[in-house]
C-alpha cells in the first residue's frame, strides 16, 4: 500500500499535466472546428428546433456556387468581383468569360450567345458571371439559370465624380467637375448611345436604354424590376455590412468575403464637389438617386432582419480578417503613374504590390485584367484536357 502511494505521489503531477493538455487540445479542436466552419463553408450554421418538447439540430444551408454579378462602374464592384473570382478559382468553378477581354460589350445590351457559343461551352454549365456588361437579366439567365443575382450601388454624385476622373473625361475636357456641373450639365439632358460616362450611370449600367435615363416612368419601372429580381443590392458606403449580408445569403464563410480594396483612387485625383455643384448634379442624377435611395432603405431593413447586434459582431470579425490580410499580403500601394511600377493602366488608382514569398496573397491583389487572363488560361487548359480525353482509346 505504501509502495502504491509512493508511485501515485510521483505520478500525479504527470497525470495532472496530461489532463491540462487534453483539455487544451479539446478547446483548440473546438476552435478549429468553428474556424473550419467559417473558413470552408461546410457546416455553416445550426439551429435548434423545438418540436414536441424535443431538440433537433438541423443544417440551415449549403454554400451557393451559381452567382451573377451586375458589375456597375466605380461602385466598389471590382472588390466584389475579386471575391467571386477567388472563390471560384478555389472551388474549381466555371466562369462566363468575355472572349478576348476582361469585359463584355458595354454599349449594346448583353447577349448570352457570346458565351454559349464560345470556347468554354465544353466545360459544362457555368457557375459565375462577374464581368462588366450592359446588364440584360434574361440573357444572363440563359447562362446561369439558377444564379443568386447581386449588384452594388454608390451615392450617384460620388459615382459620377469617380467615373468622370477615372474614364479620363476630366483630362479630355480640362475641366473640373464643379465647372462641368455649371457649364455642361444644363446642356446635357440626354445621354449619347456610346457614352461611357453620362447622366444616371447606375440605371444605364443596370440596362436602362441611354435614351430613357431621364424618363421618370421608365426609371421607376427598372427600379421595381431590380427590386423583384436581385437577391441582394449592396451599398458601397456600407461595404463591410454588404459583404456580411452577401456571405449570409450565399451561405459562405466570412473569410471568403475578406478583401483588400481594389481600384482605390489616388487622393490628389479626387474632386471636392461644392454645394452649388451638388445641387445641380443631384437634380441631374435624380433618377439614379431614386434607385439608390430605394435600395438604401431596403438595405437598412435587411440589416434589421439580420440583427444589429449580430451585425456588430460580424463586422468586428470581418475587419480583423481584412486587417490581417492587408498586413500579411501588401508590401506597398504604389502610385501607378510612377514609371517604375509595372502593369500600366488608367492613371487614377493605386497599384497593390503583394508580398513576394506568399503566393496565396497574389489573388487578393490582382486587378481584373490580370485575374481574367489567368482564368482564361486555366479554362483553356481544362478544355484541352477534355478534348485529349475524348480522343484517347
């Protein structure tokens, strides 16, 4: 008995240590399971259903992979696009790509035949539509008939100002936006059929005929149609909340919508819009404001439904993820006008320079031109592999 007791006295510190280690591993595994649920989007949420006094655990949803983005100009849509492209690449999804560019024709309404008759048709059904076009929902439905439809809007004056600079109109006219509002806006009641920048750009992006952008009745009809057919209309000024709602409707992990800002403009190329100019532009862009305000109000109701407290917690998590990715992945934000910066492009945005020894960082910083090129090459290889398999005995 004394011998057993001596052995126990010697062994009890080791036994106690083993208990602590086991408990620590168990907690760590629980955290890993929770993070895996968020990171990979497998078992995303469970609810307790009370039925006849008993509890059941039931999976709410599965990640959605059929998505169509109506990509609007200068609204933060490149950030949304980058998120969709990263998710699609990670999950081997098939993209509806423009045949030779990073954007479809934005002058004519989108026609699905350009994709359905293109080189990717042998890959089977398409999963993601995420490139600029003149939006035509019925044609997009031919490509991704079961898609979740999303888009993003921005305050119309801010949208116009950003387009005015980014598309080179300020440089071409050698006129500030304030001067443009006073001198040119009163003369431009209509929009030209080939104008990239013009009156009510948001409605034009969403498919309204350029001849009708000043027509209140037709603008209102498009707003009603958009309300009925888009599953989520995001708001650029509320980007993080928008992405949390996006992750929720797609049943994705929050990590899948973490991001680094794309196409962020250089500070010295921003116009400070005066109050007089704002009044002129607000009237000129009134149909876009009807669209924007309608969906801003709807956005607030969606957050109420999601839960304000829950949103605050998710915002904290997403912002931590974004800060970590930016710290880990970005060496510098280069002024693209610097001749030493590779890549070229319009001279209004920063060029993100990724950390060279972290290849997983690259996709977060890729511009859409480069990302589209990489995906095109990847899908071309997949088509070739399929054709080789077909001719093999």
